[in-house]
C-alpha cells in the first residue's frame, strides 16, 4: 500500500463495505493512522470506522483506500473487526501483511489479467454494464473469476463474491437461468474468506435450485 492522506468520499467507502460484506454500514469515525517499521513509513492515511448492521460475525469494519501504483485508480480495503484486529491501526497492519504474503506467494502472476490485478478491473466492468455492453462485461468477468480463484487457491484464502455476483446479474438480465445457476454453484464451491460469504448469493442460488426442481 502506498502512503496517502487524501481519502475518497465516505459514501464511496460505505458502498464498498456494503457490497463486499453484504450488510448495511454507517460511518461512525475517521482515524488517522501512521504505520511505521523502524524509521520507514509503511502507510499513512485515514481509516473510516463503520458500524455494521445484519452482518453475521462482526459489528465493525475498518475501511480505506490507497492508490494503485502506476495508475490513477485506487484499491479499497474493508477489514472486519475481530479479537485480533480490534483497531484501525491493526486493520492497516493486517492488510499490509496480507498484501506482502500475496506478493511473495504469487511469483507466477496468479490473480492478474493482461498485466493488471483482477481487482483493478471493477471500474471497467461497471463502465461496460453502464453502456449496455453486457457481453463484453460477461467475457471480462469470466476471466476475472478465473484469476480470483487461481489467486485464492494459490494463497490459501477465500474468493471475493463480487465477480460471480456481477456475472449472475448479467445472466439474469439476459434470461439465462442455467448459466446463472452454474456461476452461483461455482461460487458456492469456493473457499470463503472470513466475512466474505454472500448471503444474497446463497438466497438466489436456493431460489434457482427450487425453480429447477419444479420444472423437472
């Protein structure tokens, strides 16, 4: 993560927290964090604390963003409060450690699509959907799902549900229930990171399976 003090709008962080953790979020505080290792600054910025409603395991989430190196884009972080991660500073340190492990365990480039990490394509997916290019968004998302699963398997952590969710939405709009069911079942088979299980996708999968049984 790069040093930064200029944060994105609180509402944008809120949307990211709610999307990632599938619950309602309300900002309750903003805390400046300066994480150092010896005399070196690892990260310096503002962490927003969100109260969570209807989340199954956590009441708080720590959220912030950092610039992506060599790009004008930003990467978003939304770390759940746990017994071990119980402050904004500890959330930042946990994210730094996770990023370091991912980079050190990923020399082959797992998780990358055309030289960019899969998480850097969120804006492009949204743009394609906004202009009505659902086929383009679908093809890109299929590659992003492959990359996210490869990285998760190689690093030993769970997948982000957002990419499968977006594919499911596209298949639903295109009235392709078999493809929607397939991508939701694919997500169901993947390991889930703590706090990353999407109850919304589980409900939709149950609905599709019930419809499939009725039509048999």
